[in-house]
C-alpha cells in the first residue's frame, strides 16, 4: 500500500485519481473520486472500493501501486453495465432537487418545469434518486453503450468527459458562492453594517 509523504503522496493521489471513473458516486465511502484517491495514497483505503471502475480499475491500481489485485469489496456495491437516469416527466413536479445533486450537470430543467436527463452526460451515479420527493427517476440500460461491463478503455473514455463536467460544475458553484458573498457584503455595507474580510 502506498504511504509516501508530502509531494510524493500528492503525486500518487493524482495518479490514482487519473485511473478512477470520475462519477463522484461516493460508493467507495468517500466524498468523490479525489478524496478516495487521497485515502488510497495515504494507505488508508484499499484499491477495491470502486464499483463503477470494477475489475479494470482494481487491476490498474494494483499495477500502479504494486499491490495485489483483490475482488471488489461487496460492501461498496457491484459492477454494472452502463446505466442512465430517466425521469418520468409526467410525474416530475419540477422541484429541481435532482439538479442540485447531479455531479455532472446532466439534468436540465427549471423550477416548476419538468426535468430531463442528457444521457451522454449521465454517469448513472444514482445521486439524484434519493432527493427526488416523488420517486420519478429510474436507472435504465444506457441507450448508446453496450449492455456489458466496461473495459479499461471504455471507463477511461467516459471518465475524461465526467471529469470535465464535474470540474465545470465545481467552478460554476464557486463563482455562484462568490457572487452571493459579494451581494451580501454589498447589502450589509448599504445597511451600514461593518463586515470583516474573510
Ligand atoms: S467512481 Fe469510484 S472512486 Fe469515484 S466516487 Fe464512485 S466509487 Fe468512489
Ligand atoms: S442524472 Fe442522476 S444518475 Fe445521472 S449523473 Fe446526474 S445524478 Fe448521476
Ligand atoms: S427531484 Fe424529481 S420531482 Fe424534483 S425536479 Fe427532479 S425529477 Fe422532478
């Protein structure tokens, strides 16, 4: 197990992260792919906790880290062929809770309007299912991909798209947060309330 210190550990974490499917599904028990990669690099998590990566990712991490490849930990879930979320638009009440949960911005819609999923941007992570108050989201076989477990090349192809979408979303959320903070500071300023720099 990798237990390098400092920059060495950061570089191992980056290389582990580069092997992961980037669905951000949290099934590994961590808050996304990068936190899992960091835990693996610290020697605090085993390499067999990523169901979307399955056997191909376990083997890649085994080669990268020089540790034995072991079976996927069943406590994390099981490998599945690619799946995609589908919203029953007749049932959708337009609450937008699914949009807030989706790490790849694969759901489009506006409050009080029906929502729909962009299949190419959906990783099948399932994170939109629990927040839906009317239970109108299902997971179906992916319409454009083979109904079989993906190999390493297929995982890597999709990972690069999911990474780009996730990074774009993270940047957008940060911009929104900064805008809200600036607007709040301006309102407090107008009201004559002294604010402290962060
Ligand atoms: S894709 Fe794998 S590493 Fe990334 S969050 Fe899901 S289980 Fe964890
Ligand atoms: S639509 Fe749902 S299943 Fe698809 S990526 Fe977004 S949160 Fe995950
Ligand atoms: S969480 Fe469910 S009801 Fe709300 S917008 Fe999404 S699909 Fe529609």
